[in-house]
């Protein structure tokens, strides 16, 4: 599986050109991309990146990739990031690594977004992977009730749980927020659900990435597939 992720990352690297401003994703597949990008930078490639998490910042610094921020530049040419699920319309569920807010800010600031993954992430309908919803801790009970109401309006339901870190304490994002993971099973209309969740006070962001991915690079036993958004 790790080898497939690296193959997808290598294919995405073919899209990187000298002088590009890049969004650098978070997660195990994006980490492969950063390592391969660092090799190209060491060989003379001139790029600059915006990391989507503190973990990615540390990886990029370790690999010698120059970094900047969205306060210092006005747009990104390309973002390369992983995903937890990808559907045939290239809608995504992201946020398994907890960086969904920064990932979405960076993706939205980019001319193009390439999603890299092994082909197990390709699904006919989103929802098998738990949907992360990033929330403010204050008023969590009220926010959860509003989320449940939004789920009902959009025809989905499932168990919700506040994400825990490996040490058993509540997982805290880089922005200081909490994440509620919702086991929904199947999301028939992800665009409507995304809109409903975004309207809830207390919801900072959610893991539905609608219309942001330009293409997906999927690596499997039969090789690389590249799917372009219609």
C-alpha cells in the first residue's frame, strides 16, 4: 500500500513546473509527495510551498522544501493532497488526519488541486469513511443537536463521536478546535449536506470537499489511473 501511495505521488510530481507556488497536503500519501519534491528541489527545482498542517511544515523543512504563507502570496498554482474517499464526481471526504480546515483553505486558494491516493479510496458514493466535522468546543451540545438536524434534513443519520488522540484525551486540531466524526454509511447528496453543515454556528469546517479537486491520481495493482473532473 505504501508503494502505491508513492507511485501516485510520483505521478503528481510530473505536473510540477519550475517557479510554481504549491499547496502541500497532509497525511501519509502527501508525505511521499513532499519527500519526492524535496529530492527535486535538491536537484535544482525552484518552487515554494504552503503547508496545510504543522506536521507537513516539519516534513517540508526536513526535506528542504522552501515555505511561505497565504499572507505572503496571493494564490497557489497547484495543491497536491490525499483524501480519505473520492467519488466519481471527484467530491472528497478529507480530515482523517485532522487538518481539514487548513487543507480546504489551501485548496480553495489554488488554481488546481490534484488528489493522490491508492485505489482503495475510490468509492461509488461517499460516506463509508467517517465524516469529520471540526467544531468549537464551546456549546458542543447545541452544535451536535444542530448537526443531527442537518443530517436528518439531508436524509442521513449515524453515530457521532468526539475524536480522541492516541493518549486518550480529546484530539485538538492545529487551530485549537475539536473534531466530531460521524458514521453515516452513505451520503447520497454531499453538496446539500456540505451546505447545511457550513450554515451551523459552532461548525468551523467539515470534511466534504465539493468541486475543489481538478483531478485524481489513483495507484493500484494495474497501474496508475488519472481521472479528470468533468
